[in-house]
C-alpha cells in the first residue's frame, strides 16, 4: 500500500460530505490511521464538484467518466445515484491501481446487477470492497451481535427489523425531494432504509434468508404510482425455521429516524432500537430482562472524545472507514461485497412481490 493513500470520490452529494468528514476525523480517533490525500472528486455538475473540492480540500475536480483515466488513486468511494453503483464498482475493480473500493448502499438496482456482482465476487480481483452499512459499527449493535453469536438465546423462532421515517408524510417535503419517489429497488424506502435493516438481519441470522411475501402501503395523489413509500416483507430463515418481518417506511408518523431489531429465540430474546441508541436489551430465564449500556467501546481504545461518550451515526461511519483502510475488525462484522449482494438479492425479491400485487 502506498505510504499516502490517494482517494477519489464518485459523487458530491450529502453522503459524500459525511464521508469527507469521516476521512478527516480518522486521525483524531486512531493513532495508526494512514495518511490520506483527497485527490479527486468526480461529479456530473461542474459547479457542484468545484464547490465540493474547494470546501473539502480535494486537489482536483472532474466529470465522472474522466476518473478512470487517473492512475494515481489507491482508494475509491462510490457515492453517486443508486443506478451507478454496480457499473462503477465493476469498472473500479478492473483498475489496477485501485486497491480499496467503498460502495454506498444499495449496491445495485436490478437482477442483472446481482448477476454481474456475483460474477465479480467469483473473480480473483484482488480488491478490498466494503459496503456502506455503517449501522453494523454502532457500539450497542456490535456488542449485541457478539452476544447473540454466543448461542445463549437458542435457536431463533421469530424476528422483526424496521427502519422508519416520517418525512414524506409532509407534502411540502415530497415536492422538495422527489428524487426518491421511485419504485423498489431503484430507490425508495426499502432500498434506502430497508437495506440497513436487511443488513442487520443477515448479520444476526446468516445469509440464507428468503423472502416469502411482500406488499406496499402508503399512497398519495401527488406521488407517482409504484413509488416505494412503505414496504413490509415476510422473511424466513430456512436454516432455523424462524419467520419474521421487515418494514421500511418514509411515512410512519412520529418516528423521525427509527431503526430497530427484535430477535426471539428458544432460550431468550434480544432487542435494539435507536430510540435508546446506547444500549441493547436481553431476556434470559436466569437473568430476566437486562439493559446493557454500551458507549464508545471501539478498539483500539481511543480517548477522543472519551470512552464514555455516546456513539452516534458519524462515529460508526468513522469506524467503517477505519475497517476500510485495513484496521483490525476485532468483533466488528465487516460488510463485504458478498454481504452487499445478499442484501440486494433480498431487496430484488421483495421488489418482485410488490410489483406483482
């Protein structure tokens, strides 16, 4: 690996700003963080990419198609529209100089994307590919997953995961942000929000989950037909026989930004919700219900800002970047390409159920 890792961004939107922050923050948290150079920002809009480069100290700003002519990039972040993720990942994987690729979710938008990604996964491409499921790096969820994997809760019986917003209940908001009013899996609630919930379920239950049924709800006169505002799916884990549900919604009143997972097994239960972001709860017969308070337990140990500070979304994103650049995962679940493909497979199956209703 180069002494200084040279980084390129494909995309200059809101999520790109979050990644620029995380890159700058790495050195505050991790003494062994590598030296980074923000080399290129690529975006179709000249004004957008130039402003991004100036604001966040990228050395150069280019149209997206010109980034493939650069031989001076070691790592690439794919942060543009959902439909660009798969083709850009495949093209990046064939760039000999690029060694690390970070892809925002969802990793693809079609069955063809899944086939192309599976073909890539079977190749000896030599790249480290990380998918942007940063919720897996939240301290309570990392500890909860490690706890679940001890087997103390027994064989799972049923489960539920949900990621809920209320934003698109507001007609003014719908008018200002029409870009996500698209059918699953191109965009919408399941692709944008539900992919995080599916990622968690796969981490806890394994990659054999299958979709048994799905349906959409939430319809408004000013929203295009087939826009994904709220999707509910029935899932089964054939390995254990457990059955559960996934719900992803942009129209759930009173939620704001709520991610939750519930797992019920033969010997106990485990619950997590962002309504209590720094703890998870368990039930075991010999313990009863317990609340496990978890703060910034990341390793290596950091004193920034302190070891008892709450762990927020951006903190988890910073840790995902640490893993991306080769940090020791210890207990972290690493959302690699295969994990991204499994999430996308479930999303595509859900989409087919919804669209045939």
